[in-house]
């Protein structure tokens, strides 16, 4: 079974980690054989780098077990990671993953923005805008020249969108800001009677935690879609911010925008509304939008197949279909988008 054409791809974020084991058969066709899931793999977001690495180990172990192979059977492994930001992060991650997983060779480790870029770009060039729990932005030329940064002065992921939406609710309820349809959506979402009760739930000892606010992000997007001015300004502002960050990455990577692919992915970008994506693309004139494509983990798997010399892009649709349950978070299903 260990023919050297087995590949591992892992996409690790703050909300979840997904590992996929694939194989290229004698006919050259690639297919998924194993999938493993775990928690936070961000060495900055987890309680410690060791805790993040344990989650990666867990996801990989599950994927290998389902595939019926061991780590020594892998011909290549690629890790697309939130928290792979600075040079010392790559040293740590490459060293620890090689040792902990008993891999044959040092794995490919890239920032999660660049792994996601590969999922929608056959030559691994272009710009990636990942809006999940947080945002990850990066750009890469086909010759390997790239730029990404993990600590922007402003952030625009789902957690930021939900947080700002809840702040608007509190302001409206305290007569410190304009009325907004977000109030009714928040009260329904969290099952409380008014904004003060909601504020209490999020600030009292033993109350709701920061992760609980994340569920409000789709409500903000839906309200913006329905024309609520407060929500509309929040969403369009985040979109412009993401687009500006993407433009900076392209400039720093010396990547011309004209004709460049812009891969828009992550749970927030999977929302049916085109509003956020439209605002991102308005900041990137001449670029080509790639949205609702393959899941980011497929980019990591394709990078591993690239190292093996396996041209798996022709099988990308089938590989993505095998991962279909992971392509859209259930929270977005049935969203009443009117855009």
C-alpha cells in the first residue's frame, strides 16, 4: 500500500482543523481516502504551541487511520496553518511536525492564506482572502515571490463582524446609537428580552463566552442583505478593509492585479450574500474573483501532490466533492439572502 504516492494535506485554524489523506493510483487519478478533524491548530490561538500541535497530531492520526496507512507511508505532507506567520514559526512547526508525526521528510508549511490560494489557483499565483474566525490575507507570484502577514492593525473576520454587530445592538438599546434590525435578530439568536439582558449574558461571571458571539456573524450579513443601514455599513466596511489588505499583499509581492485570481474563502465568504465579496473586489481592479470554490484544505492536499509530481488539479472537483460536508458550515444553510 505504501507506494510513495500518498499525500497528506492539513488546514488548521482557530475553530477547527481538518486533515485529508489522498492517494494517486497507477492511473494517475487522485482520490481522498481519509479525513480527520480536531480543534484549534493556531500556535497563537491555542493555550500553547504544544496544544496546537496536539490538535494537528489528532487530526492527522484520524485521517491516517481512516486511510489505513501510517505516517511512514506518506510521500509528502503539507500544512496550511493559521499562526504560521513569522520566520521562527516556520522553524518551530517544521521541526515539531517532522518529529511528532514521524514523517519521512520535512513537511511543507505555509500560512493558511497561501494554502487556501492553492485551492483556487492551479499555478499557485494570485491573492487569497480568507475570512473565517479571523482573516488571513496573502499574495503569491507563480515564481514563488510572496507576501503575507498575520497581524494586521485591523481585522475583519467573522468574530470581528459579530462583535461589532453586538456593539451596535448595545448602543441602540442604550440610546447611544441608531436603531437597527440587529437588535431583534440578536434577541432571537440568544433568547433574551432586551439588549441589557444580552449584555448581561456576555459579561456576567459564568455567562456566554467569546466563541458564543461568533454565531451572530451570519445575522449581521443577513441584516445587511436586507438593507439595514447599520449592518450594511459594518459589512461594507469590513469588505473594504479586506480588499485594502489584499491590495497591499499584491503590491508587496510585486503581483500585478490585472487578471490575477483572488480566492475568496472561509466561513464568512461562504455566506450567500455577495455584498462582502463585492466590496473586497472593488479594491482590486482588474482582478478575477474566485468564490464558492474548493475548501481550503484541498489547497494543502494539492500542495502535497505537487511535491509528489502528481498533477491532481484535474481531479480537484472530485476531491472537493469527497469533502462536501466540510464545504459549508450549517450556520449558513438556508440564509434568506436577497442580494
